[in-house]
């Protein structure tokens, strides 16, 4: 395979990575933007989405497509319920204090990881792809499922944008983001908004995990890399900026695809970390973030 086809393949792989990363990072960005909570357990919700997708798919009879669709519906809902429970039992009790929530979500990370290890075991598990279609290009064939992942992520991100900009729920979340005390004075139930936001952010991470598990195997430790990359994306794009998150996910995803193809995945993460350092030095608010007064 020549250099041109290899570069095209790397870019296509990078787009898949960018699509999944944008979903996961948008959940992290949403939680921080509305609640000002740095959710260290966010990668664990991604892992739970993948693990629960395997559990659901392995118990649903019928063709792989039916099992995958059921998993895509059930796993994010289950993760959202777990996140809502964690918000009520943990984050609300520390009054969403920034320092306390970091420690609390670290504890939540280990608790959920060990729970996954206890109930689902240490072995990596695969989920059958819902369909085997391949796009045949002149140089190579490419997985139709990976193209579906890109399209599905774009559709979900478009729905997220519509939710935040065109619905009453989005307006309430943005009002709470600006000033929760004023929002409470206008009759908004801030605690309920926070619980819903935390659950919704976790569900976005879980959807990303469900989409990736037919490509990668589900494992109880698989949340580490998505957590790191999500933080990198959110920092580069700007904390709380959905537009910045999407732009940064595209940059990081394409860069990781190209660097991993021609060199090593470790080098890709080193470059991404250096990019974060440069952003923090020269533009601390991120590419699309606004400087705090």
C-alpha cells in the first residue's frame, strides 16, 4: 500500500476516534460547564457503557443487529441511573464543592471499576458487530460499521446542540451554568438540574463506550485512555465550550490516527499532552473558551 492510501486509511481511523472522543468529551464538558464539577470518574462511565453493552448483547436472542440496538438503548440508561444515584448520594452531600468533588469522583472511579471487576470479571469481552458491510475502495476495504459510528456520533452531537440551544431544558441548564443562585431565585430546581446534567453527561460517555465495543473489547480498565483524552480535548477546546470540544476532538482524533499509523500510539499521546501544555501556557481558557473575569 502506497503512502497516499495509508494516509487516507489513517485519516479515516482518526475520524472514528474523533467521533467517539467527541461524544465522551462533550459529556465531560457539559458536566463541568453546568456544574463546575471535574468528573474524574467520567472514563469509568465510558467503561460501564461498553461492559453493560456486552452483558445486554450476550443475553438478547436473535441477530447481532437486534442485540446491539437493545444494548445501545439499555446500557446508557443504566449508566445514567448509576450517575444520578452517585450525584444524590455523593456530590450533593459535598455541596458540589470543586475540591471535594474531585476527591469524591476519584473514589467513585475506583468503586465502579472494582464493581465491574467483581461482577463481570477481568477478561476482555467482544461484542459482535451489528452488520458486516464493507466499503470497497480502490486501495482497500473499510468497515461499514466504523462509518456508522461516525454518522451516529454526528447525529447525537447535533441532537445535543439542538437540546442546548433550542429547548427549554437547554435554557434551564445554561441559566444554571451562568448563576445557580439567580436560577434558584427564579424557581429553577438547581439540584434536579445538576442530577440530570450529571446523568446526561455519563450517558454520553456510555453511548461512546457502546459504539466502540464492537471495534475494541470491553474491559473493566478501559476507561483510562478515554478519560485522559477527554480531559485533553476539553482543555484544548475550552472548559464548558461544546464548539471547542468538537473542534479539539477532531484535531486530536485525526492526529492520533495519523501518528498511530506511521509511528506509535504512545507518541500520539505524548504530542497531545504537549499540546495541552502549550494551550495552558499561551491560552489558558482554551481555543474557544472565554477568559474568566
